[in-house]
C-alpha cells in the first residue's frame, strides 16, 4: 500500500495545495468506489466521465485528499485539496515518483500480439526464484500502468508490466512513467491500423520501448520478425534474440504440439534444454522463448524456469482449452487481429482430433485494410482444412464469403450470439473442437453462455 505525505504529492505533481487539513495519506485511487479511509482521490476526466462529479462520494468514503483540475479549484470541500494542470498527468507523476522508490528490475513488454501471455509467462518463470509483481489482466494503458506500479510492495524483487498503445508516442509516455530497464518486443502486426495507417508506423510505435531502455539494460527481440529484429539498431543496451526459424540466442526446435501443451527443445549458449509449456500453438512457443530469455538473463537454472512454467497462471480468454460435454472449446475471445486470428486457427488445426469448427467475429480497428484482412482469414481457414465456419459481424461476412469460395462447404453467417448457439446445437458432433475468436467488442465468449 503506497503511503504518501503532502510534500511528496506536491513534489511529484507540481500541484498547488489550495486547502490543507490532512497531510498523511494511506493510498491513492482514481475510483471513488474503492476509496478507504485516508486515501487520496484523483478526479480523472475522460470522454464519458468526470471524476470531479464523485469527489463528495470519495470524501464520504474516507478520502482525506482530493486532486482536482485547476478549473475546479473553487470546490468547497472539507478536505485537503490539491489543484493541478491535468489530473491524469498528476496520477502518472505520482506513480513514477513511487516507482523510483524501488531499485528493482522493471520488465516491460509490448508487441502487436502476445503481450499478455508473454507477461504471464515471464512472471511465471521469474516467480520460481523471485517475488514478482505483474500487470493485472491487461492494465497496460495510461491509467492501467500507473495503477500497476502503485500496487508494488517493498517485498517485490521484480515487476513485469505490459505496455499497449494506440498511436505514436503512447509507449514513450508509458516508459517515462515506468522507467523499465528490461524491454521485450514480441512482434509487429496489423493492429490499430485505423490510427497508424501501416505496419511501418506500428513498428515505429513499438520501438519506443527499445529506445527507452538504458544502456546498462536489456532488450529481448523476436529474430523471426524483421520489423522487431531491426529494433536492435535503436538501442545501446544488451540485445538477446529469440526465435524458431532464424538464428537466435534462444532458439526453439523439435517442437511437438499436443491438445493442451507443447514440448520443445531450445538452445542457448551452446547448450540444449528441454521445455514444456501448458499452451498450444507456434505463437506461444515464441511467447515462451521471450520469457525464457528473461529467466536466463536473470540467472535462473533450467529447472527453475521449468518450475515457473509448470505453475503458470494465465489471464482469461487467451487460447484457453476446455472440455464442455463431448466437445472441446478453445476460448481465445479476448481480442483479435490478423496475426492472432491466424495463430488461433493454426492452433485449432493442431489441437483438433476430429472436426474443426471456427466461430469468428469481426476484427476491429483495421481501417482501410479491414475487408481484405477478413478475406485472407477465409484463405487461412481453407489452408488449415477447417470443417465448419460460423461468423458474426459485418466485416466477418468477408471471412464467410472467402471460405465458401475456397471450398469450405459448411459456412454460416449469424446475426447474433443466440443464432450462433442455435447453429452449434444443431451442427455439433461428438469430438468436435470449436474455436471462439473475435475482437473484444464482439464478445465472442457469450457463445458459451447457456449453450447447453
């Protein structure tokens, strides 16, 4: 629990104390519902909310300090009031101030796909030797990252944080807050195309993490992704490459896929090690290699690395394989992009023992490439010999159309989740494996709600 005094808050934010009653505070929150006695409440302002509307509630619940925008400085409140130019920036500055109290490695992870799984894998590996703090769920933006940093405790040995972005400069801003000394870039793909326009701009945005790592730090890069590999030119820090197809410091081979796990060997520093991960798909081998690379650089033994992987705790709806009655479901419904959709379909092809069914929703935020990107998914479905396809959404109709053109005989376009359920109830056969995948806005996991 991060305790602050008034001078620390003023020093961190550069704010002005308009009224001083309490001077010692037990914690900080931007959510009035989570306020406890002696908390600081930061009144954030967003597109659809204004925290200044909740200051009275925060005080009722025990807040003894309110951080407000200067234009709200005339609020008549019976509590300590600090006015700042921008409450979000103030919150971020407090998080950075707090982060500097910890002389521990901060591992930051970014990439178009696999950030959250790589975060979970990295934290899992490191936890076999260290007390690890990690990003909860995918709290990886300008509010979630400060929240994560403010949850650090002084018994933590290392922190693993996730960094997302929507445009140029976003990751740079996050690195200023977190000051990471280890950076991982998983890959570069066609995500956030609406805002960034092309893959080169996406790579430029992701490389901001690499540029932020200090010279005495560590950068871990995917050798099989040309955009990521080139990022080694953007840092003076030590660079470790991981990969499968190209030469790399940590390289996997002899990969064997099973229904709920993957076995592979990997080479490092002239030695060969065996590894097992409770995940499927080539993309998860990459994610695991990045985590293993961190573990090796943190002087973990192979036994310690494997121990950490064995007790892996994954975030929800990331290629989660589950048995439901006589069927196998792969719930990968958290989000979707062309790269992650391809990986999920390939995993379906790997896992399935009998018929392969793909239930796919729209991939959002693809801008001008949206139609063509969805058509390509139809090609990938055919290449992986998927038996049945069910789509949801206007863009996903292009998947259905292309799947038919490519010879898949059973293709259905559903108008909503209930129709998907009806189709599955009629068409499922014992032993079928079903993939659920789509962008977060499509909520494809609803397919499982009351299905049987």
